[in-house]
C-alpha cells in the first residue's frame, strides 16, 4: 500500500468515525456502507461529506467516482448535495468542519 492509498484510507476512516453518533447506536455508518450502495439517509450524508473532503484534498470527480463506484454525474450530485447542506444545515456544517480539520492535519 503506497502513501496515496494510506491517505485515502485514513480520510475515509475519519469521515466514518466523525459521522457516527455517540448518543445512539448508529451501526449503519460503516466503511463498507459509505463506499457501497446503501440508501440509508445517514450513510448518504456521510457519503456527501466524504465527497466534499476528497474534493478539498485534491481528488477529481473522476477519481472519486472510481473510489465510490459511481458515475461522475452521481458524484456531481453528491457534491451539489454537500454544498446545499452546508448552506442549510447547521449540524451538517459543524460535522463537516470537524472532519475537515482532522483531515487537514493528515493531508498537510
């Protein structure tokens, strides 16, 4: 496993851990579900956060589509959802900022 793969794996793990809730058992948010095709609302939000963080880390839509096994149009929709949720949801902004800070420490 090279440095790029380790970086990607650690970013995914940070997003999965950051999106889990401490207040209730949120066993739906796993690495397999985020990278898979789960339709659970919380998993979809975690996937949107992951796309936003990967774009910030310098990955392209095409690369992210390969990682998530989606089309580039699907990744564009997740990115659009990410920006829309950043504008409208305070909790989403808090979680995204927390995850972004943790990821910045790894990337830099």
